[in-house]
C-alpha cells in the first residue's frame, strides 16, 4: 500500500524508527506489547499516504485510503480502524480516539512525525526521564526552535494519553 500511494520512504522509515524508540522508552507508562508496537510501525509507514491525493488534507485522505483500500483487506477490522485513526490524528487537531490504546499510539506517532518534520533525519531520542507530571525527552539533532514547534503542535495528545506534559532537553 505504501508503494501504491508513493509514500515518502525515507521520512516514513525515520518516523517508524523514532516511534519505536519512543514506544520502548515509554513502555512503563503504556504497558503495551509487541502487537501494538507492530501496529504503530505500520501506522508510521502509512501516516502520509494521503499526500497521494492532497497535501493540505492528507491526514483525512490517508484515513479514507486505509479504511477503503483492498490492500489491507487481511487486517482485522479493529486494527484497520486503528491504522486509520493514526493517519487521521498525526496532523492538526485529532479526532476523539476509539480507545486508550489508539490515543497512546497516536500521541507517540505525532511526536515522532514532528521530530522529522524538516525531513532531515537528524533527530534522535537519547533518553527519557519520567515524573508524576512530566515526561522529559532528551532529543539531539534538532535546534531549540524546532523542538519548540514540535512541542506546540505535536505534543497535544501526551496529556490525555499519558497524564503527563512533555518537556524537552537538548544536549
């Protein structure tokens, strides 16, 4: 499906890698397993396929393509809906989640996508420190203004998903 809709492979692969890193670091908070990690990977690879139709509304078009394309006919309906939700929620104001798992995966995907927003592939998550109210991410490869943009636009789901605000630390 990625190739059919001419996805931007380098960006989507980087987002998948950043998503997995965040997923692993946040494991004590989310308690999700390998099946959800695999769905997150698939969501990261598919999150921008809506660009095939329109850049401005690619999140909505991606959601539609995931829901309707026969390439994903083998996916169980619930997993397909989760992938559609991830595509829809990775950009702009997210729609209400179908379940807490979807919300948590969408929050992780949004952060990862934001870290590669400039498409340079320089961002890396070096570590995480968690308190009862905050998640402090150590991120390298991005300058402070880029991190501020990520924080403002992409971290919106972290509070409802994990009950903690995200703050950034740079080397």
